C-alpha cells in the first residue's frame, strides 16, 4: 500500500508538469504563475496526505514539487507553491511527526520555493535547467534540509540521526526521479527558441556553472563531515553506554551470586543449631536438599570433623594453600568467606567453588559446588538480574557461559540457546567489545567474568 501511494504521487507530479508545460496555454504570465503555483501547492497538500512510511520514517516528494514549479514554470509559481504547501504543513497534523517537526518541515518547504526562484533568476536566466542540473539541485536542497533538521533538533540527535539514516537516500532518490524525469521529457518534447544550452557561453554563465559545482561539492563535503561526526559521536556514546551497563551488570551479578551462596550456607548452619549430634548422614541429606556437592564442618582447630565425603574427615585445613584461606573464619570477627579463585576439591583435583560461614558453637561450615552445580547457580542468578533490564531503548543484556550457551534470555527465558561464534573468545581481552550474530541480528557485547552481550 505504501509503495502504491508513492507511485501515485510520483506519476501524478510528472504527468501534471508535462501537461501544464506543453498542452495548457496561458494568455497572461501573471495568471499562469498564480494558477500553476496554486496547482502545485494543491499537489503538495495531496502529498502531505499521501506521505508514506519506509521503515517507520516518513517520506514525501514535496521538495520536487516545489522545485518543478519554480525551475520549470517560473519564479512566482515556485514561491506560491512553496508558501501554500509550507503553510499547509504547519497547520495540519496529518503526518503524525509532532507539531514542532511539522512546523520545521513547513518552513523548509517555503524556503525551497524561494531557493528555486533564486536559482531560476540568477543561475538559469529565467529558463529551465537541464535534467542533470535539476538532480544536482535536489541533492543540494536535501542536504540543506538535513542540516536544518540537525540544527533544530539538537536535543534529539540520536533519534533524528537514526531517522535521517533511513530517510535521506529515499528522499534524494524519489525527488530526483520527479525532477529529473520531468526535465528530461520536457527537453525532448519541447524545443525552446533559446535555451541556456544553445546560448553562447559567456563569462557570467561559466562563472555560474563554476559556482554551482563548488556549492555542490561544498554541501556534499559538509554533509559527509557532519554525518561522520554524528556517527563517531554515536559510536562513542554507545561504547560508553555499553561499558557502564556491563560494569553495573557485572557488579550486580557477582553481588547476587555471592548473596545466594552465602544465604545457602547460613540456612544450613541454622538447620544445625539445636542438634545434639551432627552426623555425616544428616549432612548428606542437607546436601541433597540444597543440591550441593559437598558440606564440611570444621572445628576450632581447623580440622574437618564432619563431611559428606568421609575421606575428608580429619583433614587439616592449614595443610593446603587454598584451604588455609578459610581459617580467617576462626578469628572471631569474620562471619562469612567466599573464595575468589575457584580451586580444586580438598580430596582430589576436581573443580570446587567453596563458601564458608562461621558457626555460633565455634568453627565454621563450608559448602562446595562442583562445576555443573555452580553453572546452575550462575544461570539462576543471570536470569534474575537480566529480567526486565534494558540497555538504551531496544537493547537488553544476555549472559553466556564459556561454552557460548546463553544462560539468560529475555526472548526465550526457559531455553538454553546457543549462538555461533565467529572467532575464539579466548583471543579477546577482558571488557573488549566485539560483535556476533544472534537470531540473524547483529548485536554488541563485551567479555567480563562471563560473556555479557548487548
């Protein structure tokens, strides 16, 4: 439907331009200019209602309609068409882009009318330009249009930049089609007694052409520089936004993970209170209840007196470097301890993540997670800290384990998803940003303890 609307207004504008120029005679220049200006102004009003949305961005051909009136038919016609179309844009809300933006668009339309008038008088000597020059004018006018939008929306730079990224090329192409085809067809079917191309080139005309080319190059260079500047600013802002959010997520993730493991250890220690005897069988039941790999009870001397693994009973915690760290729980001040570096199990070399809490009766309790159990804990925490959490307007965090399996996902929270890795993450430094594809959509991410993606 949107394509049909665009085709209708495109064909209508070209056909009307040709019919008015070739087949409709006017006796008086003044009447001709007023009537043509009103007709093109009316077509701009129709274009306002027939404006189409391409990827959510409004696209119309008001610029080409004003230029056709001014460049093809005459200075007054261009001004009248621009004023009528501009006032209509200022007064109507049919385009749904907000009152402020609507007024700016209206003023731009009026400005285009005066630009067309000035070009016809001072550059083309009251004659219609060639189709190639018409296209150049469209490009320059659209560049000016973009600069005006940037200038008048400095506090909405991000949204405006995204909109213009989609809109600018569509606007240039569509308006160039209307102006270029109209001028080309007219040059084929209408032979003027005296045109710019047939006149003897004088110094003034050469100068005008040179100025025109210089202006065109200057505008393109300015637009390219502004585009590059805004793009780099957007990249920098996005990078900073990612860094801040990744640090916040890392901190929240570690705090939540530590809080959960400490809470589990304290719950088990509370279950031990009031029991006359703590047996290994009871510790095994507690380990099963909390899905733990290992539970140890250490006395005041740093010796394991009860354990879910009988082979570890009577083990002296001070005999190994990584187990010695837990003896800080015997100083009477430290109530809880989490080993930052995940170590091997006390009895063998298998993976363990240990957490300890002091006991009211003296000594301390130690719980251990093997790799699979700790990954479940990580997945549980990851889902909770990423739930309903957004980055920017449309972004959200995704946490993956070292096997590139997504353990938190807003789009499919109950599934373990996996994305294809284009290169080894081991080669990427800590907090270094890189890009991968997920669900066939590009996204940015950075590597912290676990891969945090945005």
